[in-house]
């Protein structure tokens, strides 16, 4: 803006003196004030482009008349302004030449718009920005003398000649170098285009600042004015939601048959979850209710825990006493067909839905066992599966046996009751904790179960995304069962929460882990209930044993490896002769009473655990 006169100089001096008070808050307010202007100019650009397209395509007479009227009015206003202030027409009217602004506008409005946006004034200069007043205040003071020496006296206007010097403004925005003084006032057409180029640069910068100031409120408008910028990768998935919305709209509007919106959305979510690990699943409302029933302990079906392994539905472990266990299913068996349909490529949800059903109904499945060439067909009758998570009994004098089938709600309470019941029969000299074929369950229950046998130290540590430690669970001394040796039984069906308990007892040397390698599921899932009654089971962390071991893929290696069945004995099949079978053998003077033979258990792993506990008792008594 060109300023002259005493009042103008005073105003300029006050503005320069107050430049030091320019703060980010004032800058923010000033930028907010420019946003309506950006929006208006954007609309003008769109209108002009639309008018040009319409004129080139079909030459609408109304559009032509409007453009002609606007150009004529603009010429009149420009000439009037040039005559009043002796400013060349090509300078004032350079906006019209570039095709940005059309229609009749008042000179005052044009000038105020240029002043507001920091654009070229009526002499082809650029108004100084507040940021420059602050950053270049010292430099302005130093150049004031040289500016006074540069006399700029336009022709035909006495007031300009009378009041003398007019200081030139910098030609670039935000503290960039100044231009050299012009030789004359009259701009050529090329100079006008250069001025327009500088103006567009300023508007581009302002567009970027508007984006910073208002976020996404005027995102579409600002982005259309600002230069294209690389979008960070973290935003790209959300931008792809636009593609999803468009596809959904196309299907709803153009698909040959009517489709249910819920099915489309649920199918898309399932596909998205299918790209994650096999334990992350989306559950529609009915399936989510089934999951809640599972954790509460009752549902109808076969009673088998399954997962997808190598594309097939694979048995993790059958629940004890269920139809699946009675039919002979084992950990590692592959269910290759359900009701004559292959399970290859079938999702976990589909397989579970097909295997569950009302009590008394029959289901046919095809089972392939590792090591066997031919699969076999089984017909199983469904039953109500009541999961009793804890059972206990005494297997020898002073030796207790506790079986945990799964980790459900209140499992720790039932385990405490079982231990107290065994203690009432006599002091515990040893305990066998059976976690075989336990598919896992609730993480908090696994922590509480381990806490019953540990009085200090870490139980489990969970680490989430980016190495962030989500939780550290430690043992407490109150209510701990100590003072007796323990053996923890595991096998390939022991997974997840079972491995947490076994790993904690093993690392703290509280129990001897006996059996075979565990399943190796070292991830933690969280259940998220959605607004429509559906649920999301999402893998959020990995868990580590107290010594920092990751169980994922590897599982828990037992301290003593014992196979489920006894190895072939080296003894001969026929019993050999003993001393009492020989003729003339000496009699036992203590009588005919023979030492009582201990009855061997059919469960070879359990019998081995009992033998180790007896050996531990012998070593303790000998000390």
C-alpha cells in the first residue's frame, strides 16, 4: 500500500513501533481473519473457470453478456481510479488480465482486498506483512535514511510531489530480500505477470498457514489452494476409507439384488481381521454371545478347542468328559470336513458355528491324524458342554491332584476351595497340578492361579505395540500355599494361560514341569464389545515369563520329558522264577505276610509325577 502525508507517516510510525508486540496469538487471529477472503477467492476462481468452460463449449449468451458487463464495469472503475490517483491502468487491472477475478467490483473493495492479503498495491508494490515488521524492524530503521534519499515523484499528482518520499515495500513475503528500486512507474505486461506470480506465492503460503490454523475445517478449500504435499504414511489407511465408502455406495446403488448393509459391513470387517493373526477375529452379535457363554461355563456342542493351522481346522485340545473326548479326538488332529464340506479355507467362526448345535443332534466330521495316511469319519452326538474348570482328588496319602480344564471366571476361587479341601484330609506332602489339554482362557485368572503358589517375584509381563510395557503382574505373599513340592503336567494341548502358569512356576523353581512341549501361544487378546452387540477379539500384546522368555511359537519345554504312554519294557513277557518258587527255599520268620504292592496308575505321566513327588519326600526326610 502507498502511504503519504503527515497522518500516514504517523500511522506508519505507530505501526512500526507496535511491531514488537506481535505475538503468535495475534498472528493466529490475523490468519483466521484471512480465511474468509481465501474462501471468497476460491469461489471466484471456480466461477471463472466454469464460465470459461461454458463459453468454450456452448457459448451461453447469458454468460457472455455477464462477462462483457463485468469487464466493461471493471474497465470503468480502473480508469476512474487511474485518473484520480494517476496510476497506470495496466497495474491496477493486472488481476483481470490473469483471469482470477471477474465481475464488477468497487475500487475500494479491490484495494482493501489487496491490502488484506498482502498483495500488490496500486503502484505494483507489495504490502508489508506484520511478521516483517517484527523481524526486520532494526533493518528498516537502518535503511530509513537511504529510503528518504530515494525520491519517487509520479507525474500529474501534486500531492505526491508535495509530500515527497515514498518508501518502497519489500517484494517478497516474510522477511525475504528487498527488490531494487524501479526505474519508472509504468509496468510492462511481463512485469504484471511477475507481480501476479508473487501474489500467487503469497496466497499459497497463506493457504498453508490457514491449514495449520484451522485444521480440517476448511481442509477442502485450503488444500485446493495450497501446493500438493506428501501425506504421512500413518494417514494413508484412513484415506483409503474413502475408497471403501465409494465401493459400498456402488454396491448399494448398482448391485443387481438387494443386499443387507450389515452383512456388507460385517463381511468387510471380517476380511480386514483375516489379514491379521489367527487369534484376532470379529464376532457378530450371536457369536459374541456364544463367547460370553463359553467364559461363563456352558454351551452346546462337541467340547473341543480348535484353531486354524496351515489352512486346516486343527484340534488344540478336547475338553475332558465331552463328546469330542469320548470320540477319541486328540491334540493335533485335523478336522478336514464338517457335514461333507471341506474345512480348507474355512474361517474359525464358520467352523465353530457348524460344530455347535442343540443337544442330541448329530454331526459328521472327517478327521486326519498326523502319521496316518487315511482320514477317518466320525459321527458325534452334540451335548450340553458344562465346563467345570477345577476338579481335585487325592491320589496317594498326603499327595493331592488338581486338574484345571480352562481358565474361566472364578477359577482361582474354585482352585483355592479345592486346595483347602485337600488340606482338610491331611497335611499336603505334594501336589500335582494338571494343565494338560487346557486351551487357556482369561489372563487375569491365570495370574491369580499362579499367585496362589508364589509369594514374591514377577508372574508375567505383557509388551504391546512398539515395545511398550503394558502390564507387569507380581505375586503377593498373602494367601499363598507353600511348604510342599509340586509337579506341573503339560502337553501339546496346554496353551496360552496354561503356559503362563507353567512358565511362572518353572522360572521361580516352584514346580517341576513334566510332560511334553506345550502349544506355544504367547499372545494376549482383548475383547472389545461394540455398540451393535458385536465383539472384537484383537491381539494387543505378547507375554513373557519372569525370566523374559517369549513363549510364542516355542512353548514351554518341560524339565522332564515324559511321553503319554509308557515305553516298551525291557522285562521278558513271561515272568521268571523268584526265590519263593524254588524248592527248599528258606521261609521268612516274620510270617507269610508279603509287602503290599502299590497300584500303578493308568495315566503314565501322572504316575511318573507321583513317583517324583515320592522321591522328593524321601530326599527331604533324609536331610
